């Protein structure tokens, strides 16, 4: 078995201005944006965000810069030497890029620049190795960070509450707005909301207790039955006509190679709703730290209010997936 040795300096990171300098790669995304906003609202951080030229005019960038974020024009695909120049003087590096993006050059640059702590792009559910390819990629990046001897914190957030809510009957049926359910409707799983993720990450990255640790950020454990009941109350719709996808259909999705988006989702669904990996009991068994125990002053969100906001805003996940892949939905049974 490979062993790792680390020499950590347990300290609170501050620059000469008295603020911890955090550098975020991926601030235009859902998770990165939530973390950036929370750091700016705390007013105890200096925040830099790496932005590609093609994204510089996005509304979210204008919002973040007006709140005090400093834009660094660049791209994660640049050489380690160029990335190192961006990271000089940075206390904490947070990556929230899609996991398919190669992060190795970024963390090599962080090592050379002397970054005090790195947080790779995890921010997903609790699971063992070998269950989801996407999760295994994340575990590989963790190993690479350890090999470099970088001070680090790994953060898992369970599943998003919004991802457990049924789409309205008027919505199109796609892979990202699926009108069906999977597995055991009473299976409870760890869930979180973006606002909580942001607030807790702002605490985690300056906490000496979390150096070298994996931390689970969450709002509770909840089942599909529970979330759908709240959704029916809020929307006035009856979702009992949404059928179940068989375990066999999900397994076929995990094994197929023609639709990468469907394969990724099938592996997540199998882990979450069939295997039941994403639980606090499993997090404890893995030795992860419980963010709710570390920061018990952070309020829990009101589930019904979160659900109301979800439907009021018409929220739907948006990723760069070809339409023909999104329309290749899982077959259901009646």
C-alpha cells in the first residue's frame, strides 16, 4: 500500500491586508458561483477568479466583480508555468471545474507557487471507489495532490436537493428533467443546497481542523418520497403518474458506451438510489469530518422554501450536452 507523508503548518492564512486570498477556478458554474458569493459576503477574503476570454462578459462575472472579485484572464489549460504566475501569493486554491477537465497542471502550479491549501473539484456524493467513473477520476486527483505533498481539503456535498425534485408535467422529458424515479423511494440520502455549500466552504478553507481531511457538507438526509410530497404541496400537481425506471435499465445505462451523458447519470443514480452509498453512516465509516458538527451555528435551510424557490425560478440544470443525448431517456415500467 502506498503511504503519504505531509508537513502541514496549521495556521490561519492571511495576506498583508489581513484577508485570506482565495483563488477560484470555475466561478461561473453553479457550485463555484455559490462559493464565490459566500466568500465575498463574508468580507474577510480577497477573491480572485480565473476567467476565460470567452466568458468575460457573462452576467455572473459582472455580479462578482461588482461585489469585489478580481478577475484574472486565463485558462486552466495553460502551462503550469503560466498558471503558477497566476497563483503567486494565493492562500487557498478552489477548483470547481467539470471533473473531465484535467486539473493536474493547475495543482502542479499550486505546488510551485507555494499555495497554502488546495480544494479540488469534488463537491459530489459520498461513494466508494469503483462505483462511478466520475468519482474515480476525483479520487485519482486526490491521490495526485497527495503525491505532490500539497496541503489540501477534500469536500463532498451529497446530492443537490433540486436534483431530487420532479419536473412539472409541462416540462419536456429529458435526462436532466426526468419524469420518473429510480430505486427505493424511501432511501434517505445526504443532500445539500448551494447556499449552504458556499457558507460552509468559507469556514472550511480557513479551519486548521480540516487540513488533510475530507469534509462532508450537507443539510440533512431526505428521501424521494419526502421531497416529492413537498413538491406536490408547493405546485399543486400530482406526480404519482411518474413511473419507475427498473434497476436493470439503470444497469444497462451504466454498461452502454453510446451516450456518455446517460452512462454518467446511470452510474450516479445506481449509487444514490439503488446501492444507497450517499449516507452519513458511510461518510462516518470513511472517516470524513461532519461539517454540521464543526459549524453548528450555520442555519439549516427551510426545505419547503427551497422547493418554492426552485419552481418559482424555473430552475433546471444546464450543461453542454447535445440535445440528441438528452432526449435518449431511460425506459420506464408502468
